[in-house]
C-alpha cells in the first residue's frame, strides 16, 4: 500500500511539473513575440512568433496606411514608410 501511495504522489508531481512547463512555455510565447505595429490602423496590429513572419505584413501595412513597424517589446526593429 505504501509503494502504491508513493507512486501516486510521484505521478501527481510529474503531472504538476508538466503543467508548470506548459504554463511557462505558453507565457513565453505570449510575452516574447514580435509585433507588427501600425499606429494609424491599430486594428491591424498583429503578433508573430518569429521575426521572419513580420516583414511582409509590415510592408503591406505601410503601403496601405503610410507607416508600419516591427517591434520586440519596446524596441523598434525596423519600419517601412509608404512601402520603402
């Protein structure tokens, strides 16, 4: 009975550890994302997990709205004005 009880505790610890890992990874993916920011059309702002995904939308938004930028947190990584 004691062994079964200890195995049950071990299983619960493993499940809790996996849930914590999942939560941490989810938070990282939400926090650590690149953002295409279009000040004149904030409804177009979009988050991406990788930098490569940002640039095509950034240039398209700059062509349509005049200016767009790619941000990582508070850092502007690059911008386009009127498609340039």
